[in-house]
C-alpha cells in the first residue's frame, strides 16, 4: 500500500494539524472555553451548558481527547474532563513563532 499523504510532512506539522482540526468545530471551541472557565467537569455539566444532546457532546469530547486537547479522569461512574495544557502550549508556541516571523518580515503581499 502507498504512503499516506501525512507521511510527507513533519511530526510537528502533523501534530499541529491534528490539534487545529479538532478545534475546527464551534461546539468543540465552546467545550474548550467552558473547560477553561470551570477547570474541570463531567459530560453532564457540559450538556447543561450547551444546546446539544448528550451523545453529541460525548462525541465532541472524544474527538478533543483523541487530539490531545483535553484529558479525562475516571471519577466514580463519570469521567472528569479538563484541558491538557501541554497541547495548548504547543499551539501557543506554534502561533507565536509564526507571529514573530511575520513581524520580522514586515512586508505585505
């Protein structure tokens, strides 16, 4: 079988793409913003906050967790979710690097 198109890019490029792809939905942005506000919570808390059904919230949480943007810890019968700060730091570093390079260029296309 042939190489995947992602094989042509660096691990860093693929990692950033995974993180940003997971953020490419307004419900996931809302979940991230809610988790930042409350530090940690269970799925039911997010269901009460957003106008989406529980299975939909669970699917979005799954995608965010697979991408590494959030962590989930089992607490009794529920999973308590929180932001994975390492992933946020990766995004911050990536965009700070781009911003710094653009400022140095100081040109317009």
